[in-house]
C-alpha cells in the first residue's frame, strides 16, 4: 500500500469503526506504561489517536497480524504536543483495534508518506 487513495480508504475505515463504536483498544505494555506516566486514560488516548489520524504520517502496512487471523496492521506516526507518537491499528472484518500508542523510539527506515 503506497497509494494516497488506499491510505485514505484505511483511515476512513478506522474513523468509521470509531464512530460506530467498533474501535477497541488492546494496548501493549509499552503503551500502558506511557499512558500511566502521562496520566492519560485508554479511552482518552483512543480519542487522541483518532483526532490526529487524518493528519498523521503513514508509516507502514498493510502487514498480517501475528495472532489475530483476518486482521491487518497499519502503522502511523502522529505528532501530539511536539512528540512523535508511534500508533498501530489492527483492522479486522468486524472491528478495529488500537494496539500501540507511545513515543517513537527508532529512526524511521522508510520514506514517509505524507497526506
């Protein structure tokens, strides 16, 4: 996936799942520790991730999910209060899941796709 229309389609699917109440979160330990450190609830971070998604930088995807069959992973970098945040969504046939939300740790080794 590297076409602007493909990325916009996935972003719309994630936003639609959020609006329809089909966006869940299952955050990894790194993300949970970051939220605790910042005093942010998981429901608040879900709203933050969605609010920034339309202006985020597409990073990588689609990738098969390691343990959720029929789910595809999409990764973004979002700028929030001067911090680049790594955000990972798992998109499935019945719902979308926010999996990661924490500061970017590594330099990106791919060309960013701006939209």
